[in-house]
């Protein structure tokens, strides 16, 4: 049987600093899963920020709708 350590390394408060959802004050689950690999967490968060705020020609709602449609096309259940 495989065994995977499920406890984040280091201080979780520091690990997720600045990654809280501004509406809820919580860290999204999709980011929390990266706690075991901090480098992956930081890369994922930087990518998300770049995609979701990287252009002035699209409103945030438009970017969210595009992300939703891409998830639907990829059959993502999350």
C-alpha cells in the first residue's frame, strides 16, 4: 500500500500568505492541494494571477466565463 505524507512542510500560514480569496478570506482548495510541494503552489498561483489579471481588454467576469467553459470542455468536475 502506498503512503503519502499529507502534512504540509513549514508554516501553512506563511505558505498561503496573500493567496486568500478576497471575497471569502479562505485559500481555495485547488491551491491547498499544493501544500506538499511549495514550488508547485507558487507556480500555480503565479500562473493563475497572470491569466486572470493579465489583460485589460477582458473584464474579470469574461475571464471567469472563459475559465468555466474551458473546464467544461475538459470535463473538469471541480
